C-alpha cells in the first residue's frame, strides 16, 4: 500500500493532479474501466444536482429509506469536520481502513492516469458501496452535473434542486446555461424530479432523452402547512399529516416535497416505503451546518450558505426567528463567490459583521471581503480578522446574553467554529 493512513493519502491526492477542478469523464472513466466497473451499478442510484438544497435532499432521502429498512449509501461533498463524512453506509461514516483500501485499489488500477482529489473520493465511494452490497445509493454532484465525476454512473432517478448563479466561471453566467450543466445527470428514459420550476434547458434536455419530468407545484405539491404538520400530494398519493422535517427553515418543505416524489417513484418500482417510515425519516433527519442552532446564553447558528439563493433563504429564516439582542455575523467566503450580493441580501438581518480571512488559494482575505462589503454595509459595522477562529472568539467576547452569532459563508468557515465548539464541550 502506498500509504498507511488516511491523512497521508489525502495530502498526496491534493498534490497529484495539476489542478483542483478538472471537469470531464475521460480520465475517471478509464480508471473505472480498469477496475472492471461499468456505468450501470448493481444497486439503485439516485443522483442529486442543483445549486442549493442538495445536502438537505440527500439527508432527507437517506433518512426515510433507512427507516424503511433499506441499506443506504450516500456520497456528499465537501465534508465539514472529517473526510469520512463524504462516504456513509446506513447513516454511518466509513472507517479510515475501508477508505484506504479503496484508495489502494484505485491507485493500482489508475497506473499513470492522474486523478483529482474529488475523483479519487467518487471512485472510493462506489467501490465501498459495491463491497457493502447496499440497496440504494444517493450521489450528490460536486459541481454542475454533465462533466462531474458522479455522472460517470447511470442514474435511475435524477433529482434537480433549485438552480441559481454559482460557479459561474465553470457553469455559465445565467440559469439556462447552468441548468443545461445540471441536466447532464439525466439518463435516457429515466425520471427527473425538480424541486422548483426548472430552466427551459432542463426541460428540453429531458425531452430529448424521453425522460419524464416531475415538477414542483405542477406534478406534486405541498397542499397546506400548519405549525406542526403539512400535507403533500402528487395526484395519486396523498399524505395528510406529515411531520415537519427536523431541519430548520420553511424552504426545507420544498426539499422534502421533491424527496417524497422520488419516494413515490421508488414505490412504483421494487420499493415499499410506508407513510410511517416517511414520518420517522422526516422527524429524525440530521445534517450539520444547515442552520444548525447551538443553544446557550448566546445562541450560535452555523450555516454553510455561500450564494445568492442561499442568502435569501437565510435572511427569511433569520427574520422569522426573532432575536431579542444583536446579531453578530462571523463570515468567511471563497474568492469565486459574490460577497457583495450576499451582504446586500443579509444587511438588514445582521448588526455587526466580523469579516474573516479563509486560508488556501481559493480563500478570500478579510481585506478583500471588506472591500466587497463597501456600499452594502456601513463601515463602522464591519471588523476585519485574520482568521475565522479569532473572529468568532472576539464575537463571543462582545456578545451579551440574548444576542446570537451567525457563522456562515463557506463550509470552511463553519468547520473552523464547529471545531472550537466541540473542543470546548469535551
């Protein structure tokens, strides 16, 4: 074995390929063929693409299916605290030894073919799922869809979550172009579920593949909601007393509604997911970093929001959950994100901004972040910090009982604060 530990493997993978992002299926396809794999996997595959709501949708689907007694595998990215979070079997992160064994197989099979960090992870996940003989895999696209490594594998059901502007350097500068990239996950004559009205490019691509579309508020919908429950129907099936998803935010109903349409399609095949399993799955779903609230004299809210649509959802949620005191924001954002737009959306919900530098080539410095905030947020409300850790520690010093601290802008930002909190609670 090239390396004995997972950290050694990961450090090597980060330097192996000449660039972090290199869309395309030729290289990974060649290696997968060397592993004697085919594009058709020996279990049901649901592929999830979109701009926002992917992680929540994966978590909701997995929770429901696991409570229905099916052996599940999920592949998501990025992770927050541990790499192992990316590859889960039956809701549990895979062990280092299993991942290292998969890496060794991939390394041997690839010979002199270079793979990215993400491509190694994707192949490792599929290798592990095959070994574990799971019933169903839920694969989250890393970026885009058409040229993403996950798209090497044929999907049985495509789920496309809300689409907005993100990764515009790679995917295009408007919803139609981005929609075309997301639509790349659709397989011939396989159903597609859309969490919202999709761009025309998605509709056209589905039609060209003779793949039936199921669109929110047209083919399925949330009928009504109350404080405790909600109703859903697709014309054939109706659920009248569903529990709210155990994830914060009214927009989670949008995610859950599309997930129930996926469940309905599975029930039309060889699956049997009862309403009781749906109820348990909705009530018990967990996902770190999605408006994750940590109670205390000063409440801490962790959210990985990093684009326009996510910021809009976050603003609504902050407005709905009133705070008696002040709201401090610890924010760190990557260079390819529109920090000015995010600030303009959230400016009325935040009193004090603690702008933090993110490390790495993709990280935006606090100075760059503050410059993007100009004309959006009053200068006296913004402070600069060299790290997320120092920004959070200062926010905790300044906050009083009844205040809250919002940590957002990137998975990296949430990770830094979550590590502090977990260390302090040991």
